[in-house]
C-alpha cells in the first residue's frame, strides 16, 4: 500500500493547532509530542532549571546536561522550548497569554501543585471556551489518592499490570516490564482523549477538560486479568514471559544456538499447528519419534508432553533464533524472535518499510529514531525534529505581541 | 484477536454506530475462549463446541456494538458486505494481510463504494515488507519489537510480559489513528487508508534505551541489562518491589531524592541502619542497592501492603500496593470514586462487569447502551432497517446460508 512513512508533501492533520505544554513527566511529554508529530505547533514551557526529564539519563556521550538527555530527546521531538517560571507572576502571565491563543493545554500537574500555583483547570476551560485542557496525572484530578505520588513502577504496581509480570518462581517479586509502560499507557489514553475532544469541538466549537488517570489506564491495560476476575472470579498467576493464567501452562521461551531466545507457545490441542511443527522438525531431521503415527493422537501426545517439550527444546538449541523465527513463520507458526533493541536496525522487514528515521543533532550527526506509529495514505506525520535545547525558543515565544513568529511553524516542519 | 475489537470498542463507547461482522463458521477467538462465570480454566482449555454467547472476553471487547453474521466465502455474502460498507464511513479490519484482498476489499474498491471511506488496517507487521504475512499475537509482537528482551532480571532469561500488552496498546493507538483520520476528513472531506503495524508501535514504546543503543552504541546483551525492578536512570534507590504480609503480596516503593528518603526513614521510625555511610546519599544508596533492598525487604515483610502504601504516601514517598484485578475492581477507593468499572446485563451471561475508559470528560459522554451482541443478533435490524432489505430478500439470503 502507499501509506506514507513520514515526511513527504502530505498535509498534517493537526496543522494550525497550537499546543501549550506544562509537563513534568514523560507521560505528558510523549502525549504533546504525538500532537506535534501530527502537525500541531507545540510550545513547551519549562522552569529555569528545565523539565525534570532533562536530568534523567542516559545522556548522549559522556556529557550529562539538560540538552543531552536521551530521555528528554525521546519524548520531546517536534516542540519549541520556552523558559517561564510559573512560580512567578511573569511566568504565569506568559502561560495565560499563550493559553488565550492555544487549542490544547497539556498539563501533568497534580491538584496540590495546581493549587499552589493558583491554577484551576476547570476555570481555564470557562475562561478560554475553545481550549481543550488535557490533564494527564498519576491518579486523575479527583478521588482520595489524588495527590499520591507515583512513578512508572508504582503505577504498574497499583494499576494491576505488574502482578502479571515476572517469573514462574514466586519467591521472586513481580518484575516491571521495561520502557516506561505505565506512562506510555497514560499517553495512549491521552491521545484518545484529546482526539475525542477535538472532534467534539468540531461539532460544538467548545473545548473541555479531559482528565486522564495513569492509575486507571493501567487498571484497564491488564488484558485477560480483568475478564478472569469479572467472570470466573479468579486472579491470574504470573509465569515467565508468557500469559499469566489461572493455572500453570508450559514454558514458551526457547533458547537457541546463538544464546538468543524465541517465543513459541507449544499448543498440542490444535491439530494444524501440531502437524506444521512436526513437518518443520522433520525437514531438519529432528522430529524423532514425533513423526510416529501414535503422536497424531491428541491424548497420546498430551500424555507425553515432557518428551515433546524436550525434543522441541533440542530442536531450537541447534539453530539460531533468527533461523527459527523465519523458518517457523514460513511453516505458518506464530513464533517470535526476542530481538534486542540493537537487532532492530538491521531487521529486513523494518528496513523494507523504511521504518527508522534519521534526525540531525548538531555536533553529533544523524541519530536514528523510531518511525511513525501509524501511516496514513492521504495525510502524513511531520518529519521528526530533534528535541529543543532548554529555552531555545524563549525569545520567539515570549517576544513581541505574543503571536507565534512566522518562522516557528516552518522550523518545526522542515 | 482483540486488537480490532478493542480499537472499535472505544468508538462505540463514544457514539459511533459500530457494526461487527462475524462468520458463523469461524467463530471469533474471544467467543471461544473459556472465560466463563463459575469456571476457572486457562485459555488453552477451550471447549470443543463452545457456546458463542457465553464468552466473557468477547463481551468485554464488544459492548456498545451491533453484531451481524455474513458468510464471506459466498459471493452473495461478499456482495452484502459491500452494501454494508457503502452505507458506512469507516471500515476496520485486523485479519492477516491478504485476507481482505482475497475478498476484493482493497482500499481502491472501498473508495468506489464510498469515496471518503476511512479504511483502518491493523496487523502485527503492517501491510508491506517481507514479513507482512507473518503470524502474530501479543507475545510475538512483544518479542519481535524488543519489549520482551528489555524486561527481566540481569543475567536471567527475560521475564517479558504476562499479558498481550501490545494487543491493547496497538488497539489504543489504532483508536487514536481512527479519530485523527475522522478529524482530518471532517476538515477536508478526504478519507484515508491507515496502516498500523503493532511491531512498529511496540518499537515506539521501547523508551530511551533505544536511543542509548542508537546514539551511544550500548549493548543490551550484557549481564548488566535489563535491571529488573531497579532503574538505570535516574539513580532512584530504593526502587523495587518488596514482600508484604500474605501469599504473593508485594509493595512497590520508588525513592528519587533525599527528601523522599527522609520521608521513608521517618515512616520506618528512623532505624539505626538508615544512617550508615553506605546509605548517606542518593548516590551511595544507588550504589548499594543489594544491601538496601535486603534492609527494605526485612522491614516490609510483615506489613500489610495497603496500610504500608498509605503510611509511605503520607510521608511523601511514591509507593503502591501491587494490586490484582480483584483489588482494583473491589478494593480500590480511588478507582471506585471515579466509577471506572461498570455493570451491564447480558442475555446469556447475566450481569457482567466492564472496563470503562480511564478518562473523565467535562463534556463528552460515554453511553453504555448494551453488552456485546449475541452471534448474529442484529442481522434483521442491520440488513432490513439500516440497509433497507425487503422481507423476501432477507428470507432468501437467510435460507441460502449467507448470514
């Protein structure tokens, strides 16, 4: 299909929208970035010392500093940075001036912080009737835990995903899945929330307050754990790198000759994948007794499950993970290689789709970033532009009448 | 299996008329999985002949939708699907690539039926490239995108994910892609084909470690990565999941700075060990996490996880009981106060609970008007009332097995 992989001359659906961001965590930063990538002009207001995420590593090279945080880079592309200290009257005046012209205000401030700054989000939507206030906080803007502190680990724990993740051995605590997924969950719902609000505004002309709770986002991002509680009223039990279930299932990680792993759920009950597996093993001369006719009987092979499991373990041990992945898929089996991040850049499929994108960083050169999450045939995502240095656009944003300088949009979409 | 249904659930929740097309002869997986009231079975233990209207997972994914059955292997069935498409403005699918094409349902064909159609294609690998037809479901997507590899204890096999996280996340991003395409169409009158690869969405969720690799060339295959519940960045400590009173009961605690450390030690009653030099600064605590975690676990081991969470939060420490679905559903006052979960009746299942939307809108309203449709429940309404099919044609198609 001809869907665009980012770039190109296609229109950006949110072009012309102005977003003001006051975000102190990556959930809000990621959400505003996604709006920027759809063409909105995003102004990130930061305190003089910069967003807290600028102090989080890893850093580019050996130089730790506000402009070299890779955490900041990852979540803050396609934005302008202006310094405005909201603890001062001048800073607050800047915010209000920007909000008067803005379409979306992204805030991650919890209610106690808002109150300390004298900001009331509901009032803002009355004062600026077209404004959509997108609040993305740990627990939402209401409720008894409203000012509790959170973090990615705490959100995944209290929201429910964490108890499903870890190892078969339950003397080991549940293990947090990597990559900030509590915050990412909040971001994905924020994206939905703001788009629903923009659609509503297309109809009514009015903005509104959109209150996203990371805690609740996690609580509905547990997949089977909820229906298993809704219906049979059981809690699922975690297992090593495979679905938490009401009762134990067989291991699904197989070590390969190159010490990498593949994920493969060995399901005996379904005759088609069973036949495909045996044929695949035969093609490598490793089916052994599994080719014998009695193994085509389900009860027979179920009774010899451990024998089957051992043969499959041996089968994977003599091939590389990449080989097992491609040959297994060719045999029609849903098998996945456990790629490390460094494996992805040379993946033939991702290369053919032109997925990764290069972004120029002065003094460093081109940096490889992930490409777009979604591709559209008739409009596109703005090309990725590196995250701004701290206060890089302060003069433009604060200068003059407060109108966005003509060059600002062009710069973002270059 | 849940991606498409979960993505359109959101649209149905917020007012779209969503019509789910199913095949009577090839039941949707969530209709078959044995997630039933009163029976606790793993999802591998399917019924040979399941009641398609009894499955809880299907109910969970398909509330607020209409449901019809069409036999897509019959030419009349495909013709009927085209009539339905012509009267709709958005079409979504998450078959393996090639299936819709075999039925002739390309974007070009859909545009002929409805010029401004939005056609959302949701698949594991996307609709181009050499692996486009690879089979996938959540765990495969999580493996291939790198999300499994970056999760686990150092030097151990990956612990990865205990759920199809990427089925859900791909669905959520597909929802926002659909909403974006609708927004664009409202502005321009122009439709779109959408191609979302769950693997590519997953790579976007790897987080900053991806840049550590691409910028700094760091290896993630050493014995020092991944780091279990500890962070590499920033130097949080303690940062872990500690045992509490009860079977498999835990609390997550995350301390990022001296102020939070003082809150933690105050909650502990300032025991002597907390002033040892090895714990004297954030950097020292970060460097001595083995010793620190042993102290922490000894302290938390006999305590109630919720009581401890509240005690620590009162001192300004980020702490969360590790909650089960039972906890979040039945014992979480924060979730209860916001009314996240809700109930609706279902003709076969009876009263059932549903996952709400974790967003509160001051204007936009979520309308929950029905639980999931029974198999083919809305055939008559959709084909006769919405498409205007007359009684004779309906009866003839029904007799021919088109539904």
